[in-house]
């Protein structure tokens, strides 16, 4: 049976909940660089970076990004490769590409001024309901819901919502709940208060209920159910992909790198030559790699040794990479998407995290 919003909020003291939450946030909020003003561009950049990423990780990236691209126009006019380089290590690179695409729309369609209405924000690439609500409420003071995982966790406990938060209809339920609960006078502080509460107090495991400023409103705490919520369907195990990669040097000591396709996983980032292993092959890893390099690059390579093994997890799959050192006396025609480079020149290019780790091993 679906949860009814009216029944959910029956006998809930909305006004006192607002007062308690906002008072706590004003006194206890962390000092964060994007909170220094309510610049909608900075709010936007920070909220995109904070998706799937911890605040401590985001802070230096945010400062560096704003230093390089201080305005909407600066980001819109930047080379994509420079934007990806500034994002290097944050992961989920489609966020950066979508952000730049949307910013270009803002410049062309809205004269560089980020719109405040949800209807207009929703038309921008990659700007989903959460980001729309964050920009509208935090930057422009509009009482719009901004529901992310933190907010769903907090409200699932406060209101004792046992619906599966992995389902889209449950997100709609939380958005409707926030619309009913949000402070019209202080929507920015209210939404940020919910987010901050989830980050500092109402944490995924072992929530600090005795320190919670809204404990008296929390139905899960009163029922002793705070550790059981939110309810979420457990994901299936990730698919494992076994890969061999090679640090291939030429006679000048340069290393072969290649650019990934413009669509799909880690689009337009750079990497070392690599090959997905065929488990049914009669050849071992090194031999498969040699055959692959000959077939794809027309390069005869010599494998010197195995350097390391590493694992990298995405949301839907896991890479298990075996890395070899190798060299070749053959040459290839340099192209925009494939070339031998020095380590110094490689440092200017954006690489995904697993290849950054490999490169660090090279320079040790």
C-alpha cells in the first residue's frame, strides 16, 4: 500500500520542526567555500561535484575549478580537455561534460544568468530534480525540494517511512514531503539543514541520535528503528571485467597513450593501451596483449615484466587490471587520439583514476 502524504504528516509539528532544524543549521553548519555567498554558479558547481562524492574530497576540487573557471562564461568557453583535467580524480565524468554543456545553454539562451525557475532549470542538460531544487532554494530562496540520499535517509527516520528508497515513486513521496515541510521564509537554510543533518548526525550507520537537534520529532528514534531505515533493495553484484594494460615505451622513452571514445564510460579521457581478456583464449595474459597490440596498432612489442594488479569499482562493474611493462622499436603515426608522449606531456592530460594510479607507479 502506498504511503499517503496527508496521513504521513498527520500530528507532525511542522513549524517546530522547521525552527529546530534551521536554528541548529545556523549555529552548527560547516564553513564551506560554496557557502561564502549564494552565487548560483558556485551552488551549481558544488552540488554537481557533491553527487556521489564526500565533502572533504570535493573542497580542493571546487576551489581549483572555480579558480580556473570563475564564471559561467569562463566554463562555457573552456576546452573540454581542460575541464576534464580539472575534474580528474572526482569520477563520474559525465557530470563535468553535462555541466559544461548546460552552462553553454545558459550563456546562449539566458545571457549568462542561471535561471531560477525549476521549469527552466529542468531543460538544462544533466540538471535533474535535486540540482534544480538546490539552485532554486539555496541561491534564489525559492521553497523547492532538493532531495538526495542524505535527505531521504533523514526523512525516512524522522517520518518513519519504510518505502524502498531505490524506487522512483518513493523519491516523489519524499519530494512531496519536503514541499509540505519546507520553510517558505528560509528555504535555503531548511534544505541545507536536512543535508547537513544527514552528513553530520543522521549518518548511514550509527546515527548520533542523542546529539540530534530534531530528535523529539523523530518517529524512528521513538520506535527504536533508526538503524533499520532507510529501506533499500540490495543491488546485484557488479560484473567483473578482466583487463591487461601496458606501459609501452619507445626507443626515446616515451609512453603510448590513447584517448577513449567520445561516448560511453569515461568518454574522452586518456588511458594506456589495454585489452579485455578473453577467458577462453589458449594464450596467457602477456601473449594476448602482444597479439592485441599487433592487431590493433601494428606494433611488435616485447613484454618485460608484470608491474602490478589493481581493482577499480564503478557503480555497475569492476575492472581488474593487470599491468605490464613493455617496449617497442616500431613507430606509429601520431594522431589526436593516439601518440607516444613524455611523462611531462602526459601530466597535462586527463586520465581516469585507475590509470592515474598506474602512472604514479611509473614515476616512483
